[in-house]
C-alpha cells in the first residue's frame, strides 16, 4: 500500500516536471 502511494507520488511529480519542461520549451520557442 505504501509502495503504491510512493509510485503514485513519483508519477505525479514526473508528470508535473514534464509539463513544466514543455512550458519552458514553448517559452523558448516563442521568444
């Protein structure tokens, strides 16, 4: 159960990181 929560947390943070990188890439392209 704890491991499942850990994986879910890791997935969320990875997802947030990916979206942040995507926004940064869009900003770089737009400039």
